[in-house]
């Protein structure tokens, strides 16, 4: 999708459709007889006049995600006017604006409209922030997962023009960065969307290598021999059951002029298909386990954006990619594996495999010189029980690092909720035969999984993102297609930018 910035008069913008936000400014829920408090978020009198009749007639309520299309609006050069409900004015933020841009795209696509303009609101949201939200939301809204349909119709929106007021240089920079981030989020979604026969560990590594070549990252890909040489027993314990060779992917962003420290390490779970191994999963829903590499895909997408935005901080990504399969070679419950750090792990459940590959990934990132660590993984069903499909879980061993990430979340608009890591939870992962077990049981499962990973981050400041409930949209939303969400990319990019400031 091409993105264009316009500083022109909204009424004079020639476009197939001009999208504008309308908000409900009533203090309380209105009764049917109450006077309308819906306002058009534009100071352009012609735009306001174009929407006046339908607002006065009560056809537009301003309800969140409501879409009303008007044809041939008087006094506007736009062929259509799309009114997008942003909900209550007091609750309207850039997060809602980002989603509304997606709503606009997904509303217009099936109607054959291939280009449109979006009028940035002039109040409450800074102009650069508004431009960024609109571009990101439009790009995310344009993605559809129907890659392999033989009758697939290309309905992609070709261009979006953001109409805004402000300093052109700053607005253009915001737009350019937003395009990079939106495209990188969609790269992550594309990787996670691929079926496992078309996204093996080898193919995932090749996609990472190709991306690295395009944006100037260093990329190293290692196979089983290197994994064994590094004594990554936890990683290899998972990989040994599959006929598909594993891949250890290392992406390096080392900009000229960046300080020697900090070095940010991004570690991603890359399980390209998860059967559960010998502790096999139920058949129902197993087909979605192709996206068990969404954490690794998020790191690949984030590294693409970081390389193009160029913050002054060194970043190294480590993606541990393998399948988790049952076979005569697979590890079994009761086995003991020796991780790269030297810790011994009793395997209680072979379906608790993500934490095993991450354990060695975290250790390797520290060996490569990373001073701060973030891992991302579709790690536990327990986090879905705790937080549903709205918030992802976040865990940390360092309050200062969490505060940095919280600030990044304010800019990215992604929803994460911090969960505890009290020392008492460590009792749940003690083993009588080894140092630790790989599954702490049913209660507090997301926490005990994070507690397991904490053992391998050791004293290094570390954040764990459990995205199991949010990496896949279980149903179609007005602003995004059902399927992979690309969560964590925006937040990781903002986090890296914060380190580089």
C-alpha cells in the first residue's frame, strides 16, 4: 500500500473517499429524544456540512466502529464521505484511531475502492501521533490470510492519503516510520499464517536471511551440529523428535556510532508446528499450532523495522526454530536434558517445549553480549485462562526495564498486563532428580513457565511476553482479519527506539 501525506484543505482533496472520525460528546448515554451530541472531528466547514444531515437525523451515533458512507457529498471534491464512529470523545485515543483506519480499509475493500484519504483529527491527539496511527492501522487492516484460495480476489487498497496539519518534515517522518512498522507487522503475520509444510524451520530461516539482506542486517543461520556444539540440550531435546532439521537464527543490528552497551537481545520461540510431542495435544484446534512460531516471527518483523528506522542501539535477535513432533526419536516424559547454561531439566510434559528452546536462546543471547533481554512466545494456555484474548502477559525480573516497556506500550497501543514472579512460585518447578522441571502443573501455569525462563535470564534484566492469547485473532474484527495479529512488533520497535534516545 502506498502512503501519501497531504497538508491540503480537506474539502479540496480529490479522492474516491474521504474518511473522517465522528465522536459522541454526550456525558451520559443519550435517550432517543435527546439532542445529538455527535461531532465531526474536523474544523473544515464543508466536511462538517457534508455530514450534518445524517447526524441531525440521528442516523449517525458515533458508536465505536460504526461506518456510514455518503455519496457525492456537497461542496467536497471527494466522491464519497465515510463517517467512522470513534465512540465517546473522552475515551478516544490513538489506539482507537489506529483501529478506525483499519475499519476504513476493511469497509472499503469489498466495495472495490482502491484508494482513499483519511482526515486526521485535530484535537486530543498530536498530529504526528495521529498520522502514525492512521498509517499503521490502514496497513494492518489491509492484510488478509486467504493466501491459498484458488479463487482469491485481490482487493488490496493501493493507496491511502493522510490529510493532516502541522510541520511537514515531522509529519513525513512519522508517516515513513509508521509505514515501516505496519509492513513489518504484516511480515510477522505472513510468516505466522503459513502452514507448517510451507514454513519449516529451514524456510523460516531463509525468510529471515532474505529480509536481512534487504535491510542490511547481519544474519547467521546454524543447524543441528552447531546446536549440539553449543551444548543446547534443551533446544535439541525438542528438535530431536522431528525429521525437519532445526534452525538457530541470529540477526544482528549494529549501527555505527551506537554505544557498546546496552545491547538489546530479542529471543523468539520458533516452533513451526507443535503437536505436543509424546504428550500429544488433542486433535481439536491443533491445525492452529502452525502459529506457535509467532514469537520468533515477531522478532523477525521487529528487526526489520529496527534496521530501517535506525535507532542508536545494538540489537541482537535469536530465534530458535524447530518442530515439536512425536516419533521414535522424540524426548519422553521423565527424560533429563542439560541446558546450555548447565542446568539440568526434568521433562514432565513434552508439550511444555517452548520454554526449553527459549532457555537455550536466552543463554546464547547472554553469551553474545546482550545486556537486556526480551523474549516473546505463544507459551501457555494458562495465560489465556488468566487474561483471555485481550491482554498478553508480561513478566519481568527488573522494574526499571518494565517501566521502559510500559512507556513503549503507551506509544504502540498494544495491550499487555503484568503478572507476578514472586519467589514462592519457584517451589512449583523444583525437581527431585534434576535442577528444575519443565512444567509446574495446572495452577499459575503462565507464572511457573515464566519462572522457568527466569532461571536462564539469571541476573540480566529481562522481560517475558506470553502472547499465546493474542497472537491469533479468533474471529474477524472490524479493523483486522481473523488470523495472525503480529502482536509485539510495534511495542518492541518502540522499546528499541527508547534505548536509542
